[in-house]
C-alpha cells in the first residue's frame, strides 16, 4: 500500500517536472517570436524610411516619387490588421520603380546616391530574412501548442495563438541581384 | 560584435565545414569583430589564436562516413564555460543536428542563436528516433541558414520550419590570381578529393578514362587527394596507368595553381554533396568545369550555364563530355569567362555581408547569449 503511494507520488512529481519543462519551452518560444517580430518591425520600418527618403530626394522622376512616397507612407501608417497588405504594396511599388538596372544606376549617380541605393538594397534583402525567421518561430510555437499536453493542461496560459506574417516581400531584381 | 562559432567536427582533420568556419572566422576578424571558435581538437594540435579546444574528438560513423565528433560530460562542461566566459552577442552553430558540440551548445545556450545546416542527408531512422530529443534543442535557434536551395528543401522536409539560403564562401581572388604551373598544363583533366571515398566519384572517372584516352591519347589526369593510389588505378589497363598522376595532399596554394592549370576540372561526385565548394573554387580559378548533375552541383553551376553537367554515375556520358571539351578551346574559354563572372556571388565579401545581416537581424533588441539557467528557474518556480 505504502509502496503504491510512493510510486504514485514519484510519477506525479515526474509528470509535474515534465509539464513545467514544457511550459518553459513554450515560454522561450513565445519570447523568440516577440524578438523576431521586433526585428521584423525594425526591418520593415527601415525599408519604408529609406524609400520615403529616396522619394523626397528629387533624384527620381515625379511619377516614381509619388508612387514610392504613397506606398511608403501607407506602410508606415498602416493599422495592425492592414499591415501585411500595405507592406506588400510597398514591395510592389519598389519592384515597379526599381525593375530596371538603369533606374538604380540613376540613383547611384546622384550625390549621396551610392549610400542611399546601398541602404535600400540592404533593407529589401533583410525584410524577407527577418520575415522567414519570424515565421519559423511561429511555426515551432504552433506545433508545440497544438500538442495534447499543452492543450489539456493549458500550458500556454493567456498568450494569443501566434500568427505568421504573410506578405509579398520579393525584392526588385535590380537591387537584390548579386554583383555579376 | 562578439561572435561565438561552434564547429562540430575535429579541427585536426581537414574538411569542408572546418575550412568554411576558418575562412568565416578570419573574414569576420578582418572586419574588426571579436570571434571565438569552439571546436574539438587534440590537446597537442597547434590551434589558431581564435580557436578554443573542446577536448578530443571520437571517430564515429555518421552520415555515411567517419566523422570525428565530440560529446559527453566533459565536452558539455567546456561548452558551458565557453558560453559563460564569452558573453557573445550571437552564437553561430554549424551542423546543429549532428550529435556533437552543436547540439550540446543548443542545449546549453539561450539568446540569439544562428545555425547553418551544411549536409542534406536523406531522412534516416536515427533522425526520426531522435526527433523528440532534437526538437526542443533546435527550436532555440533564432535563425537558420542553409548552404543551398537543396539543403534548405531537405531541412524543411525533415525538421519543418524555414531557412534562408546563404552559400558557402570562397576567396575568389586567391584562386583567380594563382600562377598556373607549366607541368600541369596541356590537355589535362583535374580531380581533387579523397581517392578512397567512392562518393567523391573517382571510380566513375576511372571507368570513363579508357574511352577518353583512346580519343585523346595526349590527355592526362591529375589527381590531388589522399588515399590508396595503386588501388585507384587497378581497374585501368596497364598501359594507361602512366597517364594518371597522383599529387597526394596538396597545399592551398598548389590547389589553386592546379585549378588554374588544368584544361577541364572534373567533379564526378555521386552523392552526399549539399553544396560543392570545390566547384566554386574551380570556377574562381577560371577552370572549365564538368560535373555530375547532382542537385547541389546544378545549382552552383547555374543549371549548366557556368559549367557542363553529365548524368550522375554515367561514365560514358562523362567521357563524351570530356572529349568534346578537350577538343573545343572556344567552348572552354566561354565556360571560363561565364564561370568567373558567375562565381562573384560566392566571394566572401558578399557571403560575409549576408551572414552579418543575419547576425544583425537576430541581435536587434535581444540580450547577449548566456548559459541557459532554466534548471534554477524551475527550482524557483516550485518554491524550493
């Protein structure tokens, strides 16, 4: 009788330790998502600011300037639930304007243009990177949260179910292309 | 930036991953970053100043060949001390899924972790069995890098999640500036790799050689790499054996000179390649490349635009392509020009910038790496 009791207690403690460890894992994953989201926000903001700077610099023709300014402005001001669409539209605007290598060359030749083009190239390359890291973290967290042990024991607490950030982040070819 | 790099394989034994880490560390140090590499190494091996030894490695059969890995309590303790003393901004683990230092570091660390997946081995039973153990460790990784689109695809299939593709780097100018050597020129085919490793494909090339030599009697094959030379030529007719020259293990300088000298570089690898750094080196040296059509090779060679491909393990196809190339100087120089332009994207200046961009993305607003003290946290949580 005592023996059964001891074994039951040992089993309960082991289950408790395991659940606590899983909760820790989940907590860490949520922290990873937060960090990845912050990094993604930073990269998106950076891209929008560089675009806006270029649009107001007077290097580009008026039509291109207006298109870029509009898109960058919309992306920066977008509400949370409209963000993915606005950022995708900025990607499309950038692709439309910087589709040809000549346009990028034009920017490079303007005073200070070399730097601006470099910053924009870095920004359009880092957005897909940051988004991929974010969505990877989201996927890992979702996989764990769907597990029985997490659902039955409510290990996730009140943390909202993580959502991937879906957008069109294809960079303009002329900017993203590697030196040939 | 303070960067810690973890090498899973023994530093004493040369290998693709080790060279990649050495070049990456030296590139980052040149850019002014503080770099420390943790690698298994024998105590008496002389190490560069930036390498910290994690103890002796044990030879284990892994991923189809013998790898020298490092595990156990002692290694785990060294990993923890290295992490604790290093206070790195970011830790970059190579091959985190191999049972070595990479996995140990994943267990022990918290904070921004970047991981590069080099191999793309087919899904094994060991992998499936180890999945529940691997997953909690791998989910700590904030950013995954795959060395090729092919490696990324297998990573996604096996472990889920996603990765960015950043190819391995090469110092293109080192190869482009090497001086060709007279005695290695004139209708020469080149092969570099372990002679006794069938996956490197020397047996395929040996099967193709009689046909090549019948068509082009003046041709020679230069082989650089260690292994049993007598056994390698055993399948050749005795009269043809003199057309094969073994150079043994060559230095980096001689490797570059060899690649600069040969008329055609042949890469007959039959599998187990996820990137193909040797092709990039050959392209850097301006050597026309003839390679088997492995996924990874086709990608490096821009689907055949920067080098010729032949059907994997098909000695006849290899022979025909080699004969055609040896007889067509225009085609060779065309391949050489196109290859030299294509290979720029693999230069360390480009690859290093991309890797630094990954570091910066994951460190944005994150604390530095430290040992994971959650066992203590658990006790605190239980009120003990």
